[in-house]
């Protein structure tokens, strides 16, 4: 294997010299903007404030349409507030977007929504379930379409390349003036914002599904199996979506980009030594190479320029596909650097069109699925519910026949089987009679498969939606819980306050939303029911943490912070971890951590990977930096039963 990851055989992973020296400087993302004139700033500020005030006066009945106005306010407001004008010509762009926002607002007041009937380039918005932020996306709507048109229409997703200056203002302008590299006639094309510049990972990954959900409400004739494609950073996103969600797409067409982290970033050299073992393990989350077997379910065509260094992505995917017994076509633009060769586009379009028109829209009759985590657990009628061990290869293969289904598994303990039209399942050679139910669960005990009640995988296990690691908590609704009490130690209290400030600022810059922050005394039953709780501080300072402290694997005692049989000086050690919320095991609690990659990872999207696993002990005497929140003394994973 080109990526010889050591298996994670122990729950505790000590860290000796894994923390490399911090670089002296790290480039700011987004970069600093240019200074606009005081008069322009005053004019735009007045216009943005007026638009915000008018939005607040809109009738509540139209609230579901507000994001289609709010995207224009956010674009200008954030550019003003955070210094994100990158060219003086963006002043005029901002004026235009404020005018568009006011025009849409007036239309809403009149009971009209012209953007819902428009064709061509249309910019839309939705409100994210993750943090309540308004996020834009672009649509290319075919000229021949009209509301009520019931003709099934193909949908393509296009993932954009890296653009550090393409915040909301620039993205909206681009999506109103550029049809993109591919805009086939009669095809809807959705351009996700991807929550800015993160290669559509984490919240950027959920952006696709939230934008897709919003688009389907307004364009109900969109077909169920879209096409995914993109170039450069967008090519990386395309590899990721195709290999993680293989049953969702009729075709995939990644161009350039990256497909994994280690080889692309040239890690494992004297200049870039290997990181801690847990970080190498967590590459398995987004390394498309390790999920390449899933392309057996997705017609895929790769593109590279002959002289493009990012041809490496398709090359390494081909090598991993060969190990799985698979091949895909790879179009290479002759004598071409980092762009599409014009003669290559028709070949790619022909492949995609043929695949999209011939892919069955019905239930999968056969499939092959590989995963390393229950973050990705579904292929057609199969949904994995429990693994023997996370971050090791798990696999399921199935084939439906007339009255039976043949299934083989690896590293799987339980799964759900839907659309069960067969009378018998043969699982790993064992025959099981199937009752006539739409959905059933099968679980393995002592090597034997049997039908089980759906409660067989208890809330004490890692399961879809509650499986870690820390970064997974930020892919669904979350609330940062700010402590209002006095910390056990001044130094740890100050560190928690500083890290909370960093986490919220980082979220805004990288994922383009205001992280919800509430005092520990304000957390409601609704918050507990609907959101992951990100708890900062210790049981003395944070009332919510105090409420559940006796049900967590970490304890604060007079001797110090106790975890996994060891005691750490509480005056300068803090735990960071993820765990099922004892008040609602279907949601997480996280202690003292935001997303775990920091500023250093922003220099290359392939480095935007988790830097901490399920838990870590942090010595805060080492100052927080662009890679770590302090010295990571120990870190590791909980087992499948959160032990």
C-alpha cells in the first residue's frame, strides 16, 4: 500500500515528539482586504443597515423565503464588518447587491417571488440547520423550464476551485455572471458555496445536502440521481462525494484536485515528518483512495492536464482502483497545465450524459460499499448500524435475486436492510428467513447473524450520527455553551475563554457562520433535544457540565483531572473530548474544543483534516498556536462502546 497506516490497536496513544515546531507565521484566510473610502463605507453601511431593518419587518408567513433576500445583506455586511473587500471594484458590486436585496424584499412584500420562476443564472439562499446561518448557492436554470413543468430534469452539482477571496460578495457576483465550465442544455446545475474554502468538507459537505434540499422544494421535477463534478479544489470535493455517497449519483467527473493527504502533501519526508498516529488514522475520513472500491457503484471519468501537478490525484486513484479490480477512464489534456483542454470537454460531457441517461433510478439491485466510519454508513438498501472497530476497513457486498439477497460483510456487527422483497437472506454463508417487512435489522452475536429488534444496537454504542470524532459534532446543529461560573483554576479558565473565542472566530472565517453561543444558564430542553452541546470550562465554571459530570469518562477531583486511570494536574491540564450527551444520547457533548484543525491547515485544503481524535489531554502551559491548542499530552479513540 502507498499509505501504510498503522492500525489503531490501543485506546490510548501517547504523544512523545509528534508535535512539530510551530511555523513563525501563518497566512490569514481570508486574506486582509483593501481599504475603501470613508464615503463608500458610510454609504454601504447605511444601505446594509436599512436592508436588515426592512428584512426584520417582513411578514412571518414569508420567512421561508427570507434567505433569498438575506444573502445580499450578509454579503455586504460581512465585507464591511470584517474587511473583506479585495478589490475597489467590489464597492460597485456591493451597491448592486444591496439594490438586488431591496428589490427582492419589495417583491416579497407584494407577495411575489420572481427568483422562483427565473431561468438562466439565479442565486438563491437557505438557512443552515447547523448554525442558523444564511448560505448562498447558485443555480443554472434551463431556459426552456417554467414552473409547473413536470418534465424530469437532470441535476448536476459543480464544485468550485480554491478561491481565498471568494467570500459571499464575490461568489454571488460570479454566480450571476458566469455559467461555468459545463452548462448542458436542459440540465439544472447547482453551484454550492460549500461554506467558502474548505474543499466541501465538514460543514462544507453538509452544504451540498442543505442546498439540494432547498432546490428540490422549488424545482420538484429534479431527478433523484444527480451528477457530481468539479475542478481543482472542486475535483477533490467530487472524489469525496463520489466515494462517500456512491448510491446518490448517476455519474462523477472529478478534474485535478487531490484525493488523499499524505502523498499529495508529501508528508513522511525529513521536511514534513509523519504526524501523530491518530492523525494518520483520521486521514481515513476524507482519503478517497481508501474508499475507491465504492466507485464500482458510480460511473466515473477523471480529467487531468498532462502538465498539471494535480494529475497526481487521478494517478493515485487509478492505482488504488486497480487494487480493487476496477478501472475508470482518465482523460488527459495534451500539453495542458491546470485547466481543461477544450478537446477534452466534449469527451467528458458525452460520458456524463450517457451515464446519467442510462443509470437506473430504482433501488440498487447489487452494490459494494467500503467505509471506515459510521459517518458514512449507507448504500441503497443497506445501512450499517454498528462496526466491530472504527477506522478499520468495513465492507458490505449485496446482490438481490428473485426471492433472496446475497450479502457478505467485513468488520460489521449490525445493519438495517430495507425494501426487503426477498424471502431469504444469505449473509456470510448463513441463511436467514426474512419476514415480509419493509425494514429490518440484522445483528451478529458470537459470529452468528440473526434478525433483531431495532434496539439491538443500544445508545451505548457508536452508531450513525453518534460515532465521533470531535469534528463530527460540527456537521449538525450545535451550540457553544459559555461558562458563567468561576473556574477551578484561573489559568485553565482563561485558556477555556481564549479557546472559545478562537473557535467562534475560526468558525466564522472558515465556515462562514456565526457559531451559536449561549451561557450555561440559558441552555434549554430544546437545545438538549436538538443540538450538540459544546461545553467550555470545568464542572465548577460550567453549570451544564456540572449537571452531567458524574456520567462522563473524565473526572475533576481534588487530586486532579482523572482520565483512563491516570491523573493530570488540573492547574494546567484540560480535557478535550466528544461523548454521547447523557441528557440525550442521540446528540453529542464536546468538551473544550471547536473544529480541531487550525490556521496552519488553511494553507492547503488537503491538510484540512481532523487533528484530534475522540479525546485528548492538553497541557495549557504550551501556548496555543496555529496547529494545536497547547501540548497534546495524550490522545486516542474510545472503543465501540464509548469506553
